[in-house]
């Protein structure tokens, strides 16, 4: 290669690295400023609100979309916040339990699903949803680093932390989705007529799930459970693990195995998977795994009774 | 190894430096390329390197034998190449398909035949390098090419990593002469190469992968979605597959440029076509020209009368469909294209026109999008369900799914389309677009693309065309 071409390649490399580094920082710090003021929306606002209220409420609900749509915390006898987020799993929950104030007396309801533990493809990547707080929140940063899922590129290009969040931030910054001061994190699923028809079609087609492969516990999920257990052992916290109802759970073996695992670890686990199984009432459901607002209300009332039985 | 992986980010600069360190000795460069290419391929599954080596050795030897043999024996050597290459492809790609189809056919007649289904893994890239080696032997047989006597050069031709696993299907007549001579890297190659690599990354990682999330969600539950949702998902798929594959080709062509090679253009804004005939001159050009030169023309092309011409067109497209995968859906996809190409041939010859007017853009896009339903659907049942719903106009509320994903997909698609529209108007091929930029402008452009990638990248397991 001729000398001028070597110089061109070097020049291009240096220029691209320098310019992209600078642009990256300008955008990153601008997004920090914007996102810190966003309190609505699932991409960042709900997390911001959670970090603000987590140490002032007496109960937090952690989990995935099922936690989000199934537990109406306004029906509970205590001040509470529902931090259920779509698509999250045990790794994400572990990072959040780690961020709770150790001194504050609190009930922590951890919503888990058996598939969180028996899916061998699960790699804990849901924790990356918290990347927007990487190097900005001490506890979350520690959890992210511990996960080993931080890309080396994230140390050079900080905007990766805002991957797939830009439109959500901009939308909620300029037009908040709701009044966050009145929001407790619970999102009821209210179905239109069209959605009810689709729901009925889905529920009609429910087939028996293949159960045989769901007996090996995912080591990554187990590792995160250990982390949560450490947080649960603190004096001021009461941790209760729950699984909310599903329409047709045909695999009781994995539930039993999960129950055994949690009980042996000294954790309290309430499995409500089959709570509504025999009712045959489709109005309780949005689809085979999510309950409608009506279903959520019925379930939360049942949960409330159960909590009262242990003086909560 | 994937172009959009962290491994490739380390692999390519290493190869680049090593390769140009030996710029005075192209033979040593070829050795480096073969080692690098085998490493690149072996990263996926090293066991299948044996197939690649076998195929390369076979066609190297057959090429020399065809050249050296007397006329009456040339055909036998060509048959050795055809049978071996197509045999390998048949076993690895189509064995289960044909045995299953045979069993189903027999059961249709009331005979129960147990299908002999084997657990066969499809070696990545086999459809591409098989076609490449086949074209080499056929070109020598047709006396359009002299065989190379340099084994390393031939191995480089077959395995050259930018095009090894998903094309473009480079012809020996274009690539081997470049491999067998001293290569240089000039400012034009650097600028156009870098530009094309980053455009390709943006097309694939940002546009295609974001659109893919919505498409996958809808197609996985096609039975519960209405016509509006299925139509939008199918249009999204049309752009997903375009940006996925053209993105891959851009990275391949750009990477090759940085190694001093000039590959042929593989995509030329196919959705800006006024007829399906034109579409196939712009879409996956290396495959469509391969099918034209080695299948359509071998069948007689348009030299044996109008009926045979239509038969040849249809047969070429059916086999072209089957090349994409062992499923009847791909055959139907090819059939739809074959039928419309025949229809166009009839219209053009009857009315003595070369192409359609502006309406042709809409017609072509509609036919192509319709055919993608069969290409994308899991099976025939799903495809027919989708077609039925769309045709019966069961429109309703559009399913959005994750609003962020949907909006991101739409936004990035608009950016991609604006860029394509600009290319279409400018009359400059993407392959040459990089020369418009000086070093600073190019650095700025690439930097912006990098930040866009950081903000919008979406993870996908693979490039769509890896499965073919």
C-alpha cells in the first residue's frame, strides 16, 4: 500500500473515532438532561419514578408485564408502587432489589414465572434495559457490571446506553403520557370489542404445552435468585415471591420444582397459577398469560386477603 | 462470524493490516486470505470446512481436466462437477424436503410411506459457494474461461470471506483475474469501501432488524391479526428483507474494496422498478444473472419459440425459488414471479413496448409484496391464511405492539427510503457514492451513522440470507 493511502486510512480512522466520540458525548449528555426530566413511559420514565419513590413506599411490586398488569397496588392496604415492566426477568428484578434502601421497612412482592427459571436460553439480557442508568446510578451500575453483559463498546460510545430509548424519551419529554403524580405503576388492560374477539380466539386455541423439557433450572436465573435472596435476608425487608394466574397451566411439574427450590432457599413463594383455572370465565383475561382489568382486580383482592392473613 | 459482531470488528482490522503488510507479494496475500476466510467460516462450525475444501479441490481439478480433455470427454468432467456439487446441495439442503414430500404424495394415494428424515444441519453458504464453483466449471466448458493452475488462487476465489456465506455470487471471470495479480488500494476504493460498509451496517442493523421485530411478532400470530396489520407487516417485511440482504451485500462489497477487490453490484434500488423484469435486473443481481446465464439460457432461453420461452422462464423462477430453501412456499414464490415475468413478456412483445409507465412502479411493488407473503410465512397454511385475510379486506384497528419498536422501525425506514430516493435521482450507484465525500465529510457522515447505530441498533441472530 502506498504511503498516501496509509495516511488516508489513518486519517479516516482517527477522524471517525474523534468525531464520533465527541458527537456521542454531546448527544449522551443532552439525553441525560432530557431523560432525567421524563417521568412517564416504560422506556425510562417509570424507572425514574421508581428510583424516586422506592424508598418512601411500604410495598414495591417487581416483575414483568404480568406483574405490571395483574397487581393493582391501589387495592392493597399500604402505600405501594408497581414496578412491573414488559419483557423483564429475574436479572432485572435482582438489580432493582439491590437498589432498595436497606434501612427502610418494606414489603417486596417479586413476581416470577416458571419460564424465568426453566428456559435454558435465558441469559439475563433483560438487565440491559437498565443501561440508561449505567455509570449514573451506583447500585444499578454495580449490577450491570456484575452481569458481564456490558459491551466493551459501551465504555467508548455512551449513547449505546440509550439504545432504542430515544423516541420514547423525546415523546414523553414533550408530551407526558399521563400524570405521573397520580400513577402507581399499575397498568390495567381494558379490552375493546375487537380485542375481546381476538382474546376469545386465542383462548379457544390454547393447546397443551410441552412440559418434558422444562425441568432443568437455568444456572443464570439461579444465580440471580441467589442475589435476590441476599437482599431478602436483610432485617427490614419482607420478600414474597408470587406467580400470578395463567389461563391454562398444564405443566404442574415446573411449578412444584420451583416451589421446592424457593422453599429450600428459605424464601416465601405463593403460586397462584391455577387460581382461576376452573372458573372458565374469559372476561378475566386479555390473552393466555395476561389478565384483563377485571381479572387483575379479582386477583389483587385475593392477594390482599392472603397478605392480611400474614398481617400485611 | 457475522459482519455485525464484535468479533468481526477485531477480525477485519487484523486481516487488513496483515494483508496490506504483504502488498508487494500477492501470492502471500492470497494465503492470508484463505487462512482468514477459513477462520471466518470455521468460527460458525469448523466441521463444514471439509465440505468447502472438498468442493474447491473438486472444481479446481475438474476445471483443469475439462480444459485438457478431448472434446468428447469434456462433458463427462462437467457432469462430475454438476453431479458432485448439486449432489452435496441436494443432500444437505433438500434431502428431508424431498423425502417428506414423497411420503406426503404417497399418502395422498393411500400408501403409507415413512419419511426418512435425517437430522441434517444446513452448512452456511453452501448454496452460494456451490453456485460459484459450478459457474467456474461451466464457463471453462463453454470456453469462456481458462482454468487457473494456481491452487491457492482458486481456494481464495471460492472462500474469499466477504462473499463466502451469502454472496454476492461472484463469477470466476471477474474475480480470479483480480486474485492472480498484484492488487492496490487507492483513495477511491477506500472512500467508496468505507462508505458502503457503514451504509450496509445501517441498513442491516438499524433498519432491517427494527422492522423485523414487528414482522416476526405479527407473522408468528398471523391467525389473530386483521388485514391492516398483516398488510403493514408484509410491507415491512418487503423492506426488511431488502435492507437486510442489500445491507449484507454492501458490507461484503465494501469490505472487498478495502482488500483491493471489485465485486459486481448486487442490488440497484429494486423497488424503483417499473416492471418485474426490471426488478430482477436490480434485485440480487448476482443470482438472477447466474440463473439467466446457467439455467435459462441452458434450457434454450428464448431461442426455441414462444411456448418454450415461457416454460423456461417459469422453470427458471421455480428452481430459483427452490434455491432459496427447501419449502413449497419458496417454489410458490418463484412460481408467482415466473408467471408475472411471462405475462410481461407477452405484453411487451404484443404491444411492442419496453416497460410500463409510472403505474408500473405500483404494479411491480404490489406483485413483489404479495409474493413475499409466501417467502416469509412459516408454511403454506399460514401464507394462505394471510392472503385470505388481506384479499377479503378484513381491515380493522392496526396492531402496533411495542410503540417504541414500531415508531423506530417507521422512522428508520423513512430515513432509508429518503436515502434511496436520493440515490435514484442522483444517477450515482451506491458503489460509487463515497467519492463525493472528502475525508472530513466522510468522517462526519460515518460518525453520524455510528451514533445512529448506537441509538437504534437492534439485535438479530443472523442475516436472513444465511438460511439459504
